[in-house]
C-alpha cells in the first residue's frame, strides 16, 4: 500500500516536471495578460516599426532634441498600453522616450525568449544609433523582467544612466521561490542571471522597489543594489507592491536622478 502511494507520487512528480519543462514559456511570458488598459496618452507619439528578426512595434516620443532619450524595456505581461500611466508622467520630465514591444508582445511577431529579447534590445539601440542618438544620451529603463534585459544590454557600455524597477537576481532563484520542490536550475531555459552581470555596469543606476512586492521579493532588489558598483541610488518604498505607484515621491526620485546625469 505504502509502496503504491509512493510510486503514484513519484509518477505525478515526474509528469508535473515534464509539464513545467515543456510549458515554461507560457508560464514565464504573458503577452495577453491585462492587455489594453483604460489609460490614454496625454501626449503625441510616433508609432514606428523597428527591424529585428521581425519588425518591433514602438512608440517614439520627441520632446526636445537636446533631451536625453529613455529606452523602456517592459515587463513580462501586457502590452504597451499597460505602461501609459508611466509614460504620461515620464513625458513631463526633460526626456524623450522610446518604448517598444518585444517579439510576441503587442503585435510584434515572433516568440519571446531570453536570447530573442536581448537581440530585440540590441536592434533598438542600433536603430537609435542610426538616428544619431548615442549611448551617452540614452537612459535605459527596465521594468521587472525588463530589468534583466536592461542589465544585459548595459554591460560594459557608457549609457547616461540606468533605472531598474523591481529587479530580480535571476530567474532561477525567482522560479525556485514559486516551484520549491522542482529542480528549476536544470529545467529553466531562460535564466536571466542579472546578478552575474551587474558588476559590469559602468553607468549610474537608480534601483526602485516596493517593500511589499509579492511577485519579485524586495530582498532581490536590495541585493542587486548592494552588488552594483557606484554611483548608485535607490528608491525603496515601504507600501508599494510589484506595480509601483507612480506618485510624486517616485517621480521626484527619477527627476533627481536624471538631473544628476552628465
């Protein structure tokens, strides 16, 4: 009887493990979750296509030519419209911005993957360079999953600055938190190991994280901040969850950070 129960449990564990391996992309990337928000842009953007393996849908906001350009790497769920409430606030600062949808998101064709997202990010920067917008005038902004893309792309580069909102150390560690009884390290294809890359960042960095984050635990953001070389700045809010509130305190932190950049 006991041996039959044990065998059944092992069999269930095996099949769940196989399921996690083959369906991990659907568990990690959620392009259709919360798509189409009720927010509306309160400023004009150019809707453009930027070539990668497939064309990437992007919004380009041109405020003033001499302002720095913020490049926004979004998180793993929803589409560009889900970030409108942030874009409305960022547009009021001394910034231009470019936000784009990774492959598989917001109508951009293709299937998301770690290598694919890195390639999309590189092609976005190449497009900016072809339009005479260079590293020293670019601020990289990563949101959640986008922080891993931001960290990867910022290694050994001379960007004006980097903003990381709700960063995590690695997808392995984060996955192990949600699936503690499974060998996530061996199952996971897209590892996003930011903690291995963070010490290669030369640019000033602002880390923002809510202490009540229920998706990416706050200790990960704190750990990323501690590993980062200087100059580095932080905005750690006592009440914020994963979706940080874009209140005046947060906006002021971003504004002050931008004002300190050369």
